[in-house]
């Protein structure tokens, strides 16, 4: 990221999540705050900026990963989890429409991005609930664990972590150290994340799309860094101690969430996967 500036990729993610609310029917992910949090000037440009096949594919992936994360969170809450941590929260709106009254939410993000979000919330008159704590942290330079605990996070109690749209921009060792730390805090912790596939696994079309995306995000000051192979990711998570891993590629996501649609919206290509590493098995 460019010092002192909020994440430009977080802004684009928020725009695609909001565009889904306006363009696609039926909705894969319903978020009534996705458009208001961006403000009227940005909202007015959403349908124009979201045109095109590539944008449709990205919009589908962003919508479905938010739905999947919240589905997994709901399962965790049903198992007794009362802490939800969003690592790299961006403009995620779950905390402001949270249906679980006993759930404590911690939004961890880069200081500049979090300050921008708080301005967006204020401008949109979206109230910050008492159940939420903001934790400004630079993932590359600071300990998010210390920030969490200082904000009232109970490290010895189970928590569900969402880490979406972040691993792409971190070095591989930072990704693995974060996953180990999540597991080490409490054996019952679980995490949902997305990750980008290694270039060696991509076909010609996906490679071209990867390169185009890499060029765009590098120009925004957020170059792609973390690339992974599904088998190594799966085995690595089990070796860390997670009890089970569900890893979903485009075919899996389309079968589960996009089948039978008349508008053709789907996750195409195989640039990235979505997974949930579970620290409990219905305990």
C-alpha cells in the first residue's frame, strides 16, 4: 500500500460488492449496506464501472466469498463461538447488520484504510454498534495479536476469523505465520480465506487474466505476492493443526451457489480458491 492512503483494492472490492446489489438477480449475497457505505457519488457510477465480462467474474467471486464467510460464521456461532475477527476488514458491513446479539466483532485493518472506513460510516449515518472494536494494524510491521488483546479479545476463547482479499498481497511466510498464530491462540479457532493460485497451475486464459489483474493492483501500490498450490495449502493447514479444510474452486462454487441462473453470473476461471480451515468438528 502507498503510505498514508487507504487501500485502493479494498475500495474496488467494496464497489463490486455494492454493484452486485444493483445488477444481479437473484442475489448471491444480500447486503443492504453495501451501497450506502460508499456514498451517493460512488454509488452513481457502479453500474457503468461494473460492465464487462471480467468485472462480472470478479463481482461473482467477491459476492460469493462474502456469503460463504458469513455462512461459516453462522455455523461457528451455532457451535458456541462468540468472537468474530475480520483481518483486513475493508468496507465489510457485517458488524452493522449483525444478527447475533452475543457476538463480539473485531475489525483489524491498516490504519489509513480503517480511518477511511470510519469516515464512510459517519457520512452514511451507519451507527457503530457497541459489539464492535476497531483495531488499526499494519500487518507487515505490527502484531495484530497485541492489538486484538488490548481491545478486549479473549485469546483463550474460540473465535472465527475472516481473512478475505488479503493473502494475495502478503509474502508467503507472512501468510503462514498468520495461520499458525490463529491456530495457536485457541485450538477451536477457525478461519475462512481466499488465496490466489500459483501461475504454474493456470491455463492460457487464466494466466492472461492474472497478469492483467497483477498490472492493475501493482499500479495501485498493492502488488500481488502470495501465490499458492491447493494441495500444499491443504496439507500445510492440516500440519498446523486445523482439523478439516474445505477448499472450493470455481466449479465447486458454481455448483453450490450459481446453478440454474438465467443471467449467467458465475465464477469463471481458476485464479483463486476459497477455503475454510476448521478448528473444531461440531464441538
